[in-house]
C-alpha cells in the first residue's frame, strides 16, 4: 500500500510552513503599532488620548 507521492506531500508541507512563517512575520510588525494597541484597549486610555477610542 503506497502512502503517496513524497514530493507532493513535501511540497504541501513546505507551502504550509512558508505561509505560517509569513503570517508570524507580518503580525509581528503590526502588533507593536499604537493603532493596534488602541483597538484592543491595550494602548493609551481614552481619558489621556483623544485618538485612542478603542473599537467602535
């Protein structure tokens, strides 16, 4: 009983790993921004900053 073509299985694993790495690298650049922190109420409070109101 054959498992399948090893090259196809490897290609799927490589593409999946690459997409996962791209997701991590793109989110690491976004998480540190003030806009992201304000949206999730982790940045300056609305009482101290008029531009940080959280989700609407």
